[in-house]
C-alpha cells in the first residue's frame, strides 16, 4: 500500500513539474515577443488600427514584402522604402501627394514609431537640467493630415518625452474631411493612448490660428508647446525648452527645425539659423550673427531671434494669455508668426532659438489645402499686422523729415501695394481690440524693434529681397564618385546613352550598342545617388508627370528627381517617383526607356560596367 501511495505521489510531482515548466516557457516566450511588455503609452506598432501599408507582390510574383525595406537599422531608411510594386502602391502614392504634398506611401510603411539620428551638438548631450521643470501641454492642430504622419507626431512625443514633464497632448481637429480622421482616429486615441491624449473637434473650419487658441483654452499644463501635425521630436527635446521658461516666464523659445524630406522622409540636421522677414511681410531664415555665438555656452547657447517660423514654439501658458494669445481677427493661416514675434519683443518679452532642442518637420513643396472660399488669408492677416504693429512704417507718403526717412523707406503702403496692387482699399476688419491690447501692455514702437532687435534689416530696391537659401543640407564640395562605367541593360545588352549630345540639357536617353571606347557612354554614380553622364548632366525625372521619359538635366544636388538607387538587385530605382527604369516593351529599334512599376523583370535589370 505504501509503495502504491509513493508511486502516485511521484506521478503527481512529475505532473506538477511539467505543468509549471510549460507555464514558465509560455510566460517568458510571450513576454519577449516584440511589442509585448510595452507601457500603455507605447502600443505595438502593428496593431489592428495601425493602417500599415500591406505587403504586396509584383507582377512576377516575387514578394516585395517590407522585411528588407523596413530593415532600417538605427535611423537609416532603405532607399527603396518608397518603391512601387503594384497599382495600389501607385494609387496610394499619387493620392498622398495630391492630398498631403508628401510621400504617404513611405509614411504608411514607416508606421508610428521609428528611430532618429541624434542631430544635437555633442555638448548638448552633457547638459543637465533641473528635475522640477514646469509641466507641458502639447497642442497639435491639424486639418486633413495624413493619418500615419499625425500618429507618428504623437508617438514621437510620447516616446521621447519624460512622463513627469508631459502633462497632456491636445489634438485639435479643425473640421477635417478625411474618413480615417473621424471614427478611426477617435477609436485609436480612446483605446491606445490611455487618456494622455485629448481629441478636440472644431464644429467648423477655424484655421490654424483660432484652432491653436481653442487648443490652448483646453490646456492645463504650466507651459504650452505648439507643434505642427507632421513633425517628429528628437532626443531630449523638451528639457532645453522648459529650462529657460522656468528662469524667465516672459521668454518664448523655439527648437531648431530639422528637415524631414517630403519625398523620402529621411531625417537630416538643419543648420543653426534664426528667423527674420522681408518687407513683403514674408518670413525668412537668416544666418546667425557671430556675436550671438560668442557667449559662455558657445554654439549650444540660446540665440536671440527677431521672428519665429511659427509652427513650433513653447511659452508659459499664463504669459500666452496675458500677451493676447493670437489675433482672433486673422483667418486660417499666414502672418500670425510675425504678429506674435513683433508682439513678444515690443511688449517686454524675448524670443529665443534653443540649439539643443531638435524637432524634425516635413518640409512640403506646397500647401496641400486652401482657405474656405479661396480667400487670400495671408494678405488679410498681413494688413492687420501692419496696421496694429508697424507704426510709421506704413505711411502712405514719404516724410520730408530726414530723421524719419529710414522709417518712410523701410515699409510703407505704397511699397506693399506695388507688390500687391489688388489689395488697395481692401478691408481688414476691426483692429480696435488689438490696438487697445498694445496700449494696455505699454509696448515699444516698431522703430525700437528695428533698432534693438533687428538692426540688420535693410531696404531692398524692390521691397522683396530674395532670401538666402539656408535650408539646404549640402556642402560646397562635389560628391564622391562611388562607381564609373557604362550603364548596361541586361535584357538587351545595350547601354544607356544620350539621344543627342550628352551636354544637351533636357535631352532624352535611349539604348544604343555599348562601346567601351566612347567617353560619352560613361556614367558616374556618386554618394549623393546621382547618375551623371560624361561628367556633365544628371539623369532626371519629372516628379509631376511621372509618365514622362527620363531626361538629362543640370545637377542640382538636392536629391528628389535626381536621386537613384542602384543596388545588388540590379534595379535602377528612382527614389522620388518610386518607380524603376525600364526598357519599353516590346523592345523597339529606337531603344526608348521609361519609368515603370518595379516588377523585377529583365527589362528593369541594369549593371554599371567598368
């Protein structure tokens, strides 16, 4: 009897041990599954609401899947991330450019999280900030934004902001029309963002200016941080903005705005610049005067800026209200950044750019949406700005007083109307409330602003000086050549050459028999991903009319239409249009080539033969 009892006891121990082993095995394996174990503020990247671009197949049946394309180790994106494999890919890309003016195909493939290069100066990483910094309410106003870009903006804030500093994120939907910004967004915020994000819906189109005022009215954090809806914040971005506000509540601070390419979504550092304006009342970027960089903190110290770009800045919430928020009589967008910049400086505040705070922004080539009724809101807003803040600088006739001659010449209505004659006599609404605000705040004159804040401002003869192109992330050196040789198509055995002379700008390219002795058949492929024929012109495509054949154009060094990927797959992929260079089918005697959906066929196989 005892032996039987002992035997069943042993069986029980073995069964219990096996059960616990199985449970522990399942526990640790599931816990280590990618995406599990995240905090509530870091949902898995591939959940059912993620709306990620599906894996597609090319016509030849090969899997184009995003495994290789998404293998972006660190901050590097595969140059083929935007490759078009199907008609659906083409549709998504084309509709995306039309609606949003950037590559939504790549944006949707990226998802809502990605790593970014740390673009700060190395000295910034050694800075230590107080732990008792004020809390921040992040206000993001959007209208018809791409779902993926909006959520990537939100998640970049959640992923790179200390929880104790992030009071809330307020999304202000300015009466968007796109379906995925309605129930899908509402459900995502409710189910995935765990109460840290508040979604406010405008009942009619208010525009960016009033939309931000609405967002600020819902905020309860000590500091307001305004961001655009197609941004990505970088490492330790918030602490450098909050620290100066803790010391001086009448300061307003802006991050350095890094560049996210509208075509490839690659993230690049921008130069350190500051804001200015021209006499057409348009914002521009200026070089930073050397005197601003000679402080005790050197190139990491705060930089005085006469104006702000307007999309990204932070200020104390009480000071925002005290200073008069925005001019509610301004419509939609335009001029509000100059108005608040003048008001900050003239009414006792200071405006700074903080080099140790970096935020990336998609720089689109056009505004993808207009204003209700097609009205010119920039002109309306600029007229209000001039009449409230610019004093004698808007005189109709020059003064004969020599002491005020500079005033008369700097900005007067005749100069502005010479640029915009259709605005003569145009109504700009009631400004009495804004004039009363200026009087109540005991603000300085515009002459004081020019003398003390922006003495570099000079009159240009036509009143609208062409600004220096500062936001180009290029140096003056020529790019290093990586490969040289004839560009041979594997289906035909022929080489890509100029149809006419290789020096003919705008000339077509065709296939001809390869000739190793002909220097006019030699292409070079450089580190900027340019293909240069005979050292003269670059292979270029139209970004607007993708059905147009490739052509030879002057090398502009800005990527986009001249950025090509020539990899191990032998595909010659054009990064900007997302298509591959292909021989026209059926292959004709004229050797024409065109851009086509990438399918891996022999007609799209190329080798650069030395």
